[in-house]
């Protein structure tokens, strides 16, 4: 019992360390949205470009060029979610009845959630969705993690498998088979991020000065924006980032 108490304490300390190093959960990435001719004309006539941007659809952000508000968008002012792949959303029987009753299907599609797009069958607007009209992001970002023999033995001995799963690294989730908590993982109980890639973030001169004065660089890194991680050079915690300490 004393051994199990020490082991439990060790696992809790390890989880706290992992959470500290991982920072925020991976969030949406963004890319620049370029105004079309009609939008440029409306803005030139005095229409509020913040509203024009936000009205483009769920997930759009007007950042005034502050990339920390929409990672990946750079100095662009109007930013859109950068989903790489989409799939068709199929109307439910109830939604079909609403559309038949006169409800606008464009609005109905956008109301389904962030990232949904009504493309009228134009695959270029939602790659992977084909000729479908209402498209949803294909967010299968997780895959099943299979226990190794050592982990199986620890679980059989009574160690908490939730703690074992979460201690595997950043982004691991123990879902008890609920795919909605880790899309793409199915009925698996321990799920790991699926091919999430990172790159090194290089400190600006201002940030270097703050760190030299004693400011906590972990906090500086995490404060850069959603998805930033401070893995202390451990590539397994931010694949693709190598020995870099602050990763985006």
C-alpha cells in the first residue's frame, strides 16, 4: 500500500509537469482571407471591415495583424480557419423538413458549427467534400494508442489507466471509447494526436531581453497563442520541432 501511495504521488507530479510543458490544447490554425472586389468596394464606401470579416462565416477573426489572435495568419487582418480537409455533412430527416419548409440551407449549414462551409458543390472551397453542398471539417486528429506489455502489467496490477494514458505526452486523451472526445480514435480508450506537426518558434529580441531579466520563458511561449508548446527540447512532445524549446 505504501508503494502504491508513492507511485500515485509520482504519477500526479508527472502529470502536472506534462500539463505545464504542454500548454494549451491544439486549436484551429488560420490563414489569410483576401477580400474580393465586392468586399473591397463595400469597405471603401465606409462599411465596417471588422463586420465584413466576421460575417464571412464561423471561425473568421479580424486581428489587425496580430498573429497571436489567429496563429498562422501572419500580418493579415481578416483570418479564416485553415482546415486542410473536409467531408460531406448529410442533412438529418428533421433538417430536410426544415429546408423543405423554407429555412435557408446556407444559414442552416453555417449554424452547424465552426468551420462548416456551404459550397454549392464547389470542391475547391472545401477540399475533400466533392459535390456535396454542406461541408464540415474532417477533424480526425486522433488515433488509438495501444498499450505495451509493461503498461498492460501496470494496469493489471491496479495502476490507474487514465493516469498512464495522460502521462504518455501532450495531447493524449482517455475517452472511455467516446469518439466525440477524440475524433478519429473510435472506441479506443487511450487516444493520441494523429500526425500533429510543429516547428520551432524563435524568440524576438524583445522576448530574449525579458527572459534574460528573469521572466518565465515557459509562460512567454504559451502566451504566444493557441497550440504553442514548451517541451524543453523533447521532440516527442512536439513532433517536428526537434531540440527547440518553444514550438508552434
